[in-house]
């Protein structure tokens, strides 16, 4: 392949992955064309794209873009990117891996430009989950304070109600 053609391919990859910070590297070998096309269409509806790349050229482009990917460059490589976060992307890819376990394998994941194991990427919470956890942590002290205030006052109210009930029983005339 001539230098001009390689440079054209690198420029194309550079334009494609410009601004991409979350992605998954896959090994997809042996998938028939019809299944692959259906899989790509289903992923595209979810905002996820797949592209098979030449390892040496893609590694250079990723380095230029500031993506640190050191592993996963052996064998055929397909890059998956898109979705709202690395969590959603990883979960969608994991569903595909379970469905096509014989022909697809995850090599590695990249979250915010940093390489990580695919298993770790699966455990990262989505944006909505992270916000929910944060709100729960913020509200936890208030909940504890309310419980501490309500506990003694609830006991006092129960004791007063028992005393009032006892007085009603004593004041009631015998029949």
C-alpha cells in the first residue's frame, strides 16, 4: 500500500474518530453477512457504530487523538463507539457477545480516552445511575436526622396515647 493511500485512510479514520472518547475494541471473525448487517442496523438504531480497522493505522490515529490504547491490536479489530456513555456501549456490546459468543470477543475498552478492561467497563454506572447514587448520598444525612427526630417523638406520642386510653377506661362507669 502506498504512503498516499495510507495517509488517506488515516485521514478518514481521524475524521471518523474525532471527538470519540469511549469505545470498545472487538474481534469479530466468522460472522455471516446477513447476521452482521442485522447486528449493525440494530446497533445503529441505538446510536452505536461498528467499523473494522487496520491495526497499525488505527493505532497511529488513536495516538494522535490522545486515546491511550496499548492492548487489543492483535488479529482482526472492529471498533464499536457511540451510545450515551461507556456503560451503555459496553452493555449493548455485552448483549451481542452473549448472543454471538463463538464469533465475537471483546478485546479492551476505552473510557474517556483511557484504556480499561472490558469487564471493568461493564461495571461502570450509567450517567442516570451515577446521579441517582449521588442524590442518595446527599439525602442520606437528612434521612438519618429525620429518623432520629421522629423516633423519640413517636415513642412519646405512643406513651401519651396509652395514658389517655387508660384514663378513658378508668373514667368509664361500670356497666
